[in-house]
């Protein structure tokens, strides 16, 4: 089973 | 003030088509070096980044930075009303609440002006770190579109495995499984550069949406690295690129 990660967890807010 | 002229409305149509299925509203940031747009989809699973440099435009002038809050469905309606080979000029004042789009037919016998209301969008801007990708694959964009379409019939998830031998797309679902392998070709239509092999799982629905950009370019570049989002990049003529980033699925 896989779970979808969030793009915001890889790219930080500027 | 901003003034930017595309030689053909068709290109703007293709750009809007490549954006509108994944994001509904976004800010187009215009500076003297060109136009940039960055947005996550509503679910914050993917991010799209558009860059249009001044070199591609027939005419480009931007004295002061302007941010244009766009509703992409509305923009799509306006662009659809023009003929593909019309030239189109985008004009906005420094603190604009509307964007003017002026379409001009080939022999200038027909002009059409539209004013589009702009939105006040409060958007997060994400920093995308420089990444050394472990695998970089280039292939015809039509081939990638075909693979994404075929894979999504089988499963929600698509597993992409890349080794020196080639790139493999796999899907496994209730009706069965599908595997498509591509290897480096001497013709050069598929190139595969691998520093280290990688296997990652992605949502096929998003990959499919990215292929809305297929009309923009004959070629697509797919970049993978461990524990970072997938990058799918379509070059846009002399203008720049549209890039899609997709967060991987991970084992629970």
C-alpha cells in the first residue's frame, strides 16, 4: 500500500 | 505597464490548455525578463511552473513588475474566441485590476479587444531547490502521452523504474497489469541518462493531466531522484518551459 505525499513537504514556502 | 505580444494566439491557447486542468486560478508575475507562474493544484500534490522569457515574444515591455491574478477558465474562454493565427497583445497597467487582450488578424482586417477582470490572489510561493536528478529521460511527448493514457486504464498508481537498460512504466490493478519498457535508441528519439537506478510510484491521474501540454512540444524531459518530486518538462519554443512537479507515493 502506498500513500500520496504532499508537494509542499518537498518545496518550502519562500 | 506591461505590453506583451505573441505572434500567434495558438501558442497562448496551448499554454492555457496546459494549465487549466490542473489549476483554476493563478498569478502571472511579469517582470522585465519575462513572465513566470507557479501554482500547486488544489490537493497540493503537484506544482506547475511556467516560464516565458522575453526572447520568444514579438514585442515585450514591462517597466514595472506586475502581478496578474488570472482565472484560467475565463482566460480560456477569451482565447478560444480568437483564431489561432491571430496575433495577441496583452496589456496591463502598473496596478491593474484588468488585463486587456487585443487580437489582430493576419491582414489586420479584424481586431477584437477583451477586458478580463483580474483577481486578488493570495498565493504561497514555493522555493524549488536545485536538484541533481539520478535519471533523466527524454522522449517524444506523444509517446509519453500514450503511455500515461494506457497506464491509467489499469491502476491509479503508475510505477516508474529507470535503469541504464531503460525506463519501465508499470500499472497493476483489478483487471490485470501493464508494463511498457523503452530503451535508449540509436536514432536519438529516446535518451536515458542514469547515475543510479530508481523506482518510484506516482498517481497516474496527474501524469495524464500533465500531458495536456503535449501540443506545446515534440519532446518531453522526465527527471527522477530519490525522495524528491518527479519533474516533467516541456520546452516552449524560444520562450522557456512549462514544468510539472509531482510528489511521489510512498509505502505506508
